[in-house]
């Protein structure tokens, strides 16, 4: 029995015990190196998300519009509610210094800000994975209302590799009516 206890106490020293296991959800969350905010602005359609309390009224057609306004980015989020009406909210974002524009702080209810970190972004600025460093919030967005299944799966795989719960992501329905909204 003593040898078992001694072995269990010695395993972490060798880097083999449970205390040495690094989990992706505990590691720092890396972002893309650089974001061209001019290219990033415009309309993005929500393809999938980790459900959250501040979007619980949304059932479809969720989209975000970003516009540069001097030092800040104007944010307009909108979605379709169960009764068919559109709901929208306005806010703004500011860039976290020395982040290559990949880390933003967004507010819809000043003075409360949330993290908006760009975790994956294709070269054409047509699809993006966004999340928060606590890994409770994440979104897959695209320039078009639909994203090919292979591309969505690649972004969800990236989210999982970064420590997000891939199985918790929910898809966001996008209709032709929602895509026509300004």
C-alpha cells in the first residue's frame, strides 16, 4: 500500500500524474494575429453559437452589422423572435491595444463590456469563429446566410481544439426573409 501511495505522489514529479494534464479549456485562448477592421466591417450571419442568456429571444435570422466610426466600431445585432418580429440592439466595440485588432471589447449596456475575440478568420474575410476567453460564449459567422457543412465543421473543430464544447453549439436558422433585412 505504501508503494502505491508513494507512486501516486511521485507521478506528478515525472509529469505523468493528473496535475500535469493540460486541458485546452485551461490554456490561454489564442486569437488570429491580425485583423483588417475595414475588411471585417459589414454584415455577418450567425451560423452557429453557444447558447447564451442574452440571445434567448432569438429563434432565427440572427445577424451582426459592424461599421467603423472613428476609434470605435458600431455594432447592430438583430434576430427574428418566435412571434416573427425582428429584435435589434445597438452597441459599440473598441479594440484592445496591442492585439492586432483581434481582441475587441463590446458593450450594449455601458459600462458593461464583454470580450469578442477573433479566433479563426479565413483570408477572404468570409467566415469567422469568435469567442470569449472564458469559453462560455462563441459564434460561427459567415458573410452568406449559409456555410458549407465542411467549412462549419472545420470551424467547430477549431473551437473544440481551443477548449470550447463542440457538442453545445447550436445552429442558427437563416431564412430568405431574414437575409433580406437591412
